[in-house]
C-alpha cells in the first residue's frame, strides 16, 4: 500500500515536473503574454487538451484554451465574440466532440478557414454522439490524441516535424512518467476491486485500471447529463453501500448533485473510503499530468485503505 509520506513526496515531484514541462500552464493566451511571432496558432476547446497540445508544441506553437476555469461547465458554455475571433485566427482547433462541446463546432462552422485542421477527439477514437464523452479519462485515448496532435502539427509545419517528434518523446517519457507509472501500479495491485462512482466521467479510467465499476450505467449517465436518476438505480446504489459491495466511492466534486451528496455521505458513514475526480483541471493552470497524477495518488490511497494492500 502506498504510504502517506510516499504519496506526498511523489505528488510534489509530479507537480513540479508538470510545471516545468508545461511552462506557462496550459498555454492560455487569456492570462499570458502575446503569442510568439510566427508560432502556429492553435485553439483547444478545453484546457485538458490544451495543456497537452501546448507541451507538445513547445516554442513553435501557441495554444489558446477556451475553457480554463474550474467553475465553467463545458457542456453549457456560451462562447463570446472573442472566442469566435480566436478560432477564426487558428490554423488548428482541438475539440472533444461526442456532444460535449457543440458550441465549439458551431464556432468552427461559422468561421471557416482554408487549410485549417480540426481535430475531433471523439471522431479520432471512434466514439459517436451518445457515447461517453470523457475521453481524457481514458489513457489509451489520451495516447491516440497525442499521436494525432503531433501528426497534425507536422502537416501544418513540415519544417518543424523533427522538433515536434522530440517534444512528443520528451512528453511521453518524462512528462507522463508518473501518470503512466501510477496507472500501471494501480492496475497491478487493485485489479478487480469493486468500486462505485457518481457519474460516467470515471468509467474510462476505471476500465483502464481494471477496477470493477458496479454503479448502474444508467445512473452514471443520468448524473453526467444532468438528468434525474431512477428510484431503482438509487436503491441499487444504497444496497451496494450498506452491504459493503463496493470498496471505494469516487465522485466528481464539480458535479455534486443532491443525490450525489446523499450517497457520498452514506458511503462516508459506512466507512467506505472516498476519492474525488474533477471534470476539468484544478487549479485551472495545472498541467494535464499534474492534475491526473494527483487524482490517481488519491485513488491509490483510498484503494489501499479499503483493501489493506
């Protein structure tokens, strides 16, 4: 089991590594200096993809993320005129797709640019509208997106293809080192452990970690989409908690509905360890890997407490 002292040490190291690699966080021009002259202009609808794009692009790319605040719900975001101008000037736009950021698609359509590349993550990984949109919680999909970003950068700026390849290698071997190590460790130590979750955001990660997510898929989807879960699903989850069927409860602290609050409190009273995830990076300036590694460390600690491993 990961010891608390080791968790704190590893976490601090991951945060520092993330800050070094990320430079100015996620490359958001809203809070940074003017873009470098001649840099490839890229817009990411969300800062979790923007962080990755910025680190892969280095000094040759300037990335602007539209969604940067943890208080902003990407589903319901209302774009501004400034957002439209930013996308109109971009040579590449990264959107999540799968119905998660339809506002971004509308801005792209209303501001056509010849030769611009639009990277739709959902289309890239083969998830259609109606599927689980939280692909940044799927490590295999994250890798696919990394590959696609570098490929598209090299198409737009062939002269810098070698530079982008070097950035990719550095990011994969150094930037994501702790993230990958934690995923492998959790899967090895806790594969098959039964867990519950408040919504579908955790499902891709649970699958990658080999955890058994017992929460009814219909409940996960309802909370994620802002719908009312069924009474039957609530009863099922209550039994999973009171009967000790789940060992850890994971909830999205940025989407804590009355039902989620009630269930989380019930899990706490039953002595079930609780771990949290968030929809977008917290703080908003955190690099993708620092944010994800922190959550994985907390999850590993909860799993260790629940299983004694």
